[in-house]
């Protein structure tokens, strides 16, 4: 029967053709639904429901979101309510993510993309003219859609693996199709979904879960950790996975990197690592940075090589996790400490001038180099591997930082700022390691204006002494007690890694 619901929409409910349980349609834009009882995939034509197949079981991603959770967001300058009424789970070569169907007060549907604790709220954005084939979009190049320039950040084959609730679209289960993500310099992301004909387009930007004023969230105490334990395939030691988004983890006993691409209980592959590098901030540490409480869940050491240079340099990255804000990176290099996180948008790059403009700020390119992961420890939301390589560029504007990492299928940007080493020590309660954490702390560029000749001579002397010490220590650095990554002389990275897609 059809029932009136609050607002302007008609709330339609009918028996599932598969099991007879009630199936509801709250939005007129919903053409499909997945029965919550028998998982039948149901298509709606007017007031007639037909069963067109059966949906696979959802994988438990331990998301704080669930169906019928509601929140508020600013759309077109208006404070707008929304309710989550459906969910699609997708898989690409580098991971999985979720699209939540969000019903607005007028019955139209938007999308809340969720991946690794990051969220993008988007709405349908019909193109003014037919879109080209997905193969026409080359990662790293630019394209103009609806008169606006975008950088092409992601182009890969993806597949639907599960769904629930009511949905405006439903690509064939398990059938690969192209998805392209384009990002703008003002933080917008345009997603082109080639799972339908013609391709569907949606435009959105990043949002913080804490800003959506959500109610009806999932009870985190119901999370079952028992299914996230297994024995290391290399040495047999017990390994426990703390985060549902983890795609690779290291064994605490033998330091092997374990690929969880097939899930816990699937076929596990391990790669043994020798010469472990000891992190200065222990895994599991909790720290208060930038108004949020972060946990250190991963650590990796990376090496870089600039074109035409025969000397490598190294740095380390700590992967941080916060339930509301997702993931960020605390980066330790000779240039100092910094905190960065993957961006939704993509800066406007001027190759000739070596600049990148992002959200109104002009950044100057500092370094360009090839980066390689040489050691990893902990949990990671992407399939980390020793020897993993990216092409990197680092930009700076005062203490503000931008970093680009490119792979054949994706370009990822991260943004953040430098922080003082004392702030790192204070955040993680490491007063006993202040000397080891000490770096060249950031200072405003204007601070150099009043520097006198005596100060310059002193600085030059100190630099010469430090270079001699670094040269002496480089041959006998003990990673158990020292930060060996800081002994580089040029280049660097401001960190960051994403598995791609604007729904991240």
C-alpha cells in the first residue's frame, strides 16, 4: 500500500516478491531496493515490484553510519536535513569504499561517499554535453567539464560488491565498469560513473563527519574484534587487526608485510622485511594534534631520488587515525615535522612557473623526485609494499605544504602545515625524547627580515658543524636509538597517500 509520509513525498511500501517482507521506498527517485530479510534485489515500476536477483552480503566495514541515520548540511546556502536510505559498496584494485544514498527533504537523492574515514557529500550534476569515453581521461592531465577546469585524479575499473536499502542506481553485481574522478583547485570533486548509459555525474566536496550533526549512528560497542585475528603466514605468530579499513599489516614478531587484499581468512601473502627501522613514536600512541586526538596506527620509512642526483635521501611517515576525521600523516624529515592529509580537490599547476594554486594560496615547487617505500610497520588503509614507488612533487607557501604523489592510475594531493618539534613531543607525551625529536622548527618567513650579520655568521658556523656531524653519523646510525631518516641532505616529502576516487 502507499502511505503518506511527512513532507511532500509519498512513502511506498509493498511486500518483497522474494519473501513477502515489507520493502519501502521513501524517495520517488529510488528505482531499486534490497530486501533487508532475504537480500532480494527489487526493481520498482510504478507500484509494481519485481525480483531481479539476489544481492551479496555486505562486508562489515565497522562504519559509524547506518541506514536511517540523519544529519544536516549546508546546500546552496541553506541548512538542509538528509537521511541515509541506501548503501552501495564498491571495490577497486586498491581497496573498497561505500556510497550512501542520502534523501533530502524534497525527496531528491544525494550521495555521501565514505572511504577510510574520509567523506564527500555530492549531488547529481548533469553534464551540458555528452561525456567522452572513460579512456579519453588520462590521469595527470586536465579536462574541462561544464565550463570548469579539473585535474584528472583517478581512472580505474571498479565493481559493485554489495548493496542495501533503496537506491536510484544499481550496476550489475561484480561487473567491472570505469569510474573517473576529476578534482578542482577550489576543493570540488566531480565523479563520472560509467556503470550506466549515459554515464552519471555527481559533484561534491569533502565534509567532516563531526560537522554533519548526525543522529542515529551505529553503536560502536557492537564491533566484534574476534574475527579480525589470524596467524602470521610467515612465522605463525598471532596478528590482530584493529581497523576495518586495513589493507595491509605487519607482523610484530618477524616484521613481514601481510597483504589483506583477500580479507582476514583469505589467502594471505607475506613479504619478509630485514633491517627494521625503529619509530621514534611507538605504534598505538595517542596524541592531541590540531584539536583532535589521533592514534598512531602505521609507520613507514621512504627514500627519494631526484632526477640527475646520485644521492638518496630518506624520511619517515606516521599514519594517524581519528574516528571523526579519518587518516592523516605526521611526517618527519630534515626540513622538520609536518601534519598533512589527503585533499578532495586538486591544485591548479603551472609547470612553467613551478607553482600550484589551491584554495586561493599560491605554492612554489620545492622538490621533484621518485619515492620508494623501504620499510613499513603497523596497519595501512592501502596495500603497502616494500619497494612501492611513486612520482612526487612538494610545494610550499610559508609553513603551508602541498604534496603530489602519482601512480599510473591515480594522482593524489595532500595538504597541511609544518609544526614545531616541541608540539610533537607534547602531543605524544615524549618529553624524554625531545632531543631525538628536535628538527629545524618552522618560523614565519617574515622572521628573517631583522637578521643581522652576527646572526648569519653564527648560523653558517652551526650549519657547518651539523654537516660534519651528519657525515660522521651517517655511517654508524643506529635506528634503535636515532632518527636515521633525518640524515638526508636534500629533497623531501610532506607525506600522504590515498587509494583514489573522489568518494574517498
